[in-house]
């Protein structure tokens, strides 16, 4: 019996070892964008909400002080294709997330336009937690709930499909740390939580966003959210 277990363990190791090596190599391609000590290379918008963001125990903490959206922007405003990894925690309730390809809204409707990977407490609903949201000034904002693959066609029409094996609610750790992986490649955007695809968008519309900032968000007064282990790989 011991011999059989040892052979099984050896075979399992030989199968998994190359995958572990590949995974380790992939991680080496990511650069940390948070030093754990300061908000260097980040800035707050609007400026009057700067006190909402701080570093606590090597973690970026957002704490909503007023009824407004507050963003912590990474300084690279011309970021194109990338992969972003981080972990987040919502100790209580709230609505947060990460905006990508963020650009100033020249219409005055809002401060920025962006694609937004939505996060919130467990129970907030599939239209937020694990969903793609759209902050558009002039375009129609289509739903892309958790578990959905959305294609926006050049004429603005859409197609929604269910993602087989998509992230389930019971795979999200309520009030604890969760891992997020966002991939932006061309006009295709994928949003993973804890290694499971939550939602994805392919934006074929003529005015799809080609580059912009990434930004962490506080959505409302009284909420608290923590972010750490932020790593970026430019593609």
C-alpha cells in the first residue's frame, strides 16, 4: 500500500511540476504596482476625497467619507493591453470595483468613462458582484451580469451567452480575501474571481476604448474596502 501511494505521489508530482514551473514563470512577468507602504504612483480623484484612501497594514484601504464616487488612479494613463491581479476584501457591505481603460468624460456627464469590473459584498446581486459595468457618456450601457459573456456588435446590438462553469456565489469568500484577475486584450475583457471566470465582454463597437487608466473605486459613504498584492503585466 505504501509503495502504491509513493508511486502515485511521484506520478502526480511529474504531471504537476511542469505546470508549477510555467505558473512561476508567468508570475515573474508581473510587476508590483503597490509598494505596501505608500500610495506612490497613485493619485486620488476628486482631490477633495484624498483622505478616503490610505495605507493600513501594507494594504490600500478605501473608506467612503461622503456620498460620492472616489477613485484611486494608477499613474499610467495610456495603459493598453494588460493583466491585473490583486486581492480584495470587503469587511462589511459596499459597492466597489476596478475601472479600466478609464478616460476623462468630455461631455460633463461624469468625471470618467470606463469599463468597470464590479465588486461588492456577497448578496449585493449578480448585476454588481462579478459583473462588468459600463461608464459611458454617450453610448448605451448594456448589462453584463455575473456568469455572462457579452458581445457588443459594431452597430451597437448585443449578444448575451451563459458562461459554462462560471463563478458561483458560494465560491466567493464573504468578508474575507478574494483573488481577482482582469485581462484586457484588444477589445476583449475577462474578469476572474478566485480563479473562476465571472464575466467577459467583447466590445466591437466603433468607439471602443483603446487605452486609459486603471482605478480602484469607492462607491458610497460609509463603506470600507481593502486591496493588496496589486500586480500588473503589460501585454
